[in-house]
C-alpha cells in the first residue's frame, strides 16, 4: 500500500513539474514591449509618433500617414521631412495640442502625398522633429494588400 502512495505522489509531482515547465522560464515574450501595428513608432520627449507608414499605389504616388500624441503641457509644432522620388524635399508641419492626438491622413486630415521610388515591403527614411533635433524613422512602405489600406491606394490612383 505504501508503494502505491509513493508512486502516486511521484506521478503527481512529475506531472506538476512537466505541465508547469513553461513558467520556469523568465523569458516571457508577451511581456516584451512592441508596436502592435504595421507602422513605426518613435518617442521624442513629449511627442509620440504612432503607426507612421507610407502607403503606395500603382501610380507611383504614396501617402504618409500616422498619429502624433503630445503628452506634455504645452503645444508642440511637429515637423516631418523626407525626400520624394524626384529628390525634392517634402516637409509638413502641424500643431499638436497639449494632451491631444493629431492624426495625419485620417479622421478628417489629409495625408502627405508624394511620388515615391521605394517598393512595398521596403522602408523609407522620414525625419521627425518636435522641440528637438530631427530623428530618423525607418518608415515601412505598404500597399493595398490589406483591406484597411485599400481606400488610401484607391485615392492615390
């Protein structure tokens, strides 16, 4: 009888260890910070860029879109700058009120349309400046493969 109890206890301990083995690891991927979007994100002091991307149509034109959040207590004049397919500097400036979000390209605002040489799946440098020097963002170029981006592509063609 004693051997049966020891065997059962050993089986329970072994099953517990085997089934809880994942929790022994301290490398839990779901705790890693990441941008849950197709675009890129960047924080420059109180200015936060979220889901910034270029969406390119068959015409060769692309639209730059994204959201910008001001977590500070004073307005920020943000500037985005890049080069188009012709080597021309494309620059846009916009005001982000304190504690507010500014959407570029949706929710009632126009995106920045430009000819773009890059192909979908590649990245394109875009520089963001708030109250400091510009910081480079490696912005992904997407196309209309995903349904949520098709309206942007259709507007470009």
